[in-house]
């Protein structure tokens, strides 16, 4: 019976591996070699690099380290496609990834085919530790699927023609939501962090208790329509709403609206993977920085939730609900009423280690722990997050000024 259970688990892992790798290729399918080579800014990476880096991860940490006699597909490529793992040695500079016109997209897809076939054949005999790394690699691949979509949008936005990655038929505008309803949150000692079975990143552990004071969370996300009111009220021109660093960022970068919004003769428009369309006031606002989210909350007489408040509220919610990624072309943020889906939600909590945190052993321990400085936690999932990837304990994190990710906000207040 135990042997049959192990075989079923390995078969399930193999099926998820194949599905995840296929989705990455499908996301990149509309791109030419030139499209896939573009790096719109230093925080982003070319689609070609994402496809290669995730392949490097499996080849390095699973095939090279756990299959006797395995030979690298190309011994020069690890230098190009290592991201930040100091334990793997020198690497190509991140801001220069867009200069990698070679190897070509076709060559890198050939590498993916080789690694996929080799790992698939080896999977039935892999050690438990190697299987853990395959699971980590799957979740890593899903993170890069969202990043690839995010970076594709940033690259296409640099083109004056504003081309769509996927054509989408115009849909009827969603009805405007009603006024925000405030849902009282849990208070007292509340457990947060990952516990029990199932995959989690090391930064989600250990599970521990935090003391929460009386508070309430909004029953939905902040909408484009509400953000338009913030703009019209001079939200970007009044320093009283802003943190000092945020106000300096607004001034230095001449920020006047969410990223990818532009004011035209037809009114406010937004650019997305489906091209240029009118701003839908009913949809959740997207592509905003922590600074903008915090300023809006102050303007609205509220605040951002803490990570623990949000997680406590989501502990009984379905993490696979809402608008999330099911196919290569992500839908736009739609409803914004659930705790998961549409946009990642900024919290007021810094990305710091939990009490008793220990990074994973080996070079893969560099995955999260060394980034616990100067970044803020986001919770939930977005329309570009592969469905099933997130959970209540999941800790996404970005620097306060970054907004090219699918980021929005939910309000909170003290009671």
C-alpha cells in the first residue's frame, strides 16, 4: 500500500511538472525572438531569460546534483541564467540580460525539451530530497510565469504602437460595486504562518502567534473609480497624504496615476496585455506602488492591513477562488470581492523573518532569506498568478516603489 501511494504521488508530481512547463511555453508563444529578448527596465527580465532561468534551476539543483553522470546541456549557459545564487558562482549582470541576443529563443526551447525529457524519465527513481527540489522548482516556475507576464506587459508598453499580446473581445462593463462594507477581523492571539502538510516556502515558517487588536477589513478591493476620485481630489499633488519617501518618489518620477494609465482626449485609458482600453471604474485598481497604496488609504481615512490581519481573515477562504491564471492569456482584474485573485494586496508589514526562521539548507536557502530587508509584504494572488499557487500564508514581497507587478489594495481600519 505504501509503495502504491508513493507511485501515485510521483505520478501526480510528474503531471504537474509537465503542465507547469507547458504553460510557460504557452505564455511565450505569441512572442518573436525579438519580443522575447527585450528587457524594459533593470527590475524586469526578458521572457527568454525566464524560460532559461527556470530550466537552469531544474538542471542545476535536480539533474546535476542528483543524477549520477549527468552532463550539462551547455557548460557556458549557467553563467547567463543564474539569477542571484552566490553559491553557484559568478553570473551575468541582471541589468544586462536584455543584451543576450544569443542563444536564440529556439535554442533555449531545445534546452527546455532536453531537461524536461531527462527529468521526466528520472523522476520515478529520484530520492526524496530530489523530489522536494522538483516541488520547489515547480513553485519557482509558477512565480516566473507571473513575472514573465508582468515583464511582457512592461516590454510591450514601451512600443508606441501599444500592441496586445493576446486579442480580447470587448466585454460589457462590470456593474459598479456598492459602498465598502467593513468586516470585523479576529483579535487576540492569532496563529499565522504555514503549518501542517503541503508545500510552503521557507519564509512562510515557522507558524507562530501574533497579538491582533480590534480592526476591520474592507469587503472588497479599491476600484479604478475610487482611484479616479483620488486623482481628481489632488491625491498626487498634496504631500499631506504621503510618506516622506513616497512624496520624494512622486516628485522625482512625476507620478500622476497608476502605471500604464494615460490621459487621452477620450479620457483615462490603461494599457494591458489585451492592448489599450478605457479605464473601467468597476475594476480593482492595479499597478500601484506601496507608496500610492498608503497615500490612498490615508486620503480615505483608513490604513493598509497588516500581514497578520489579512492572513487571519483569509485562513478560511478558498485560495483558488477569484480571477487567477488558468491559461496563457490572463484575464483583467474583474470583481475584487474575494480575498484571493485580481491583484496582489499591499500590506503595511515589512518582509522580515518570523521568530525562529531558518533558511533552507544549501544554495537554495538563498531563495528568500537574503531579501528580508527594505521590502513590503503583499498577500493574496493576482489575475496572473497560476491558480493553486497561493495560500493564506504566502508572502509575496516587493520594494515600496515597485509597481509593474499586478498590485492593488484593500483598506483596513482600527476599531
